[in-house]
């Protein structure tokens, strides 16, 4: 059936868009790293949308790719680059973990999965300080908007305990913020 092929075609077109945008923003090695990030974030978003699961191998690949990108950024200041990227990663992942724990204490149910916490570590490696809250805000607002529109479209009330695949929104937001940061830095 033609409808069965539609998601595959759509993912292929999105992957091509990621490649074109990444290489347009950062020709050369930066585009390769950005493309890798974009494709990994696309794969994470698709998997989280389907299964409410962010696969560790994809997250680890994005994290290691980020470390490699940091290593080639400016070899002269390599220790400093790793220190700042590591600090950002630890702060963001720890903040997400703390939010996870506090939500569990207050609501007596799980709010964020550990995959979201690990994805936050990826955001810390790839994004500078000003872009990290932007990625989180983009993801949260997009998730809430789609949830709200979906509930309104089917005339159902909002549920306070509804499950949302946050990685579906957070992963693309990370790549989009990388893209914006890369374009802004060049301009």
C-alpha cells in the first residue's frame, strides 16, 4: 500500500533536509559533524515517537560525535573546550535528573525518562550556554502545542498525566539550536 511507504519517504526527505541545512550552515568538517548530529537526532525522535524510548546507542553516538567535534574545533585550546563542554553536559543532565527526582516526589509518578536525561547531556556537549535553554523551551512548547492541538482536534479534555515522548521534540530542538548557533557564529 502507498500509505505504508509514506513515513519512510518522509524520513528520507527530512534526512536530506538535515544534510543540506547542515552543510549550508557549516561547509566542510563542521557540516559533517552537524549532519551526523541531525541524523542521530532524527533517528532518536522517530524511535521516541514510536516506542517512548530513546535508545542508548544513538544517544551515546551523538555524545561521542559531540566530543569529536569539540576536539577538532580548536586544537590549541582542546583542554579548555573539553572542560566547558563537559561542564555544560554535567550541569544540564544533572538538572534534568533533579527535575526527574522532584517530579517523582511531588506527583508520585515518573515524569522524565532516563533517556531524556542522557539526551540532555548530549545538548550540553553540542550547545553553548545560551542555546541550551532555547532548545529546552522549543521542545517543551512544541510538545505542549502538539498535545493541545491533538486534544482539541478530537474534542477530548486535557489530561494532567498524559504521556508525551519528550525526545521527539527535544532531539530536533538540539539540532535546530546547533544549526542556529552555527549560522549566527558565521554571520
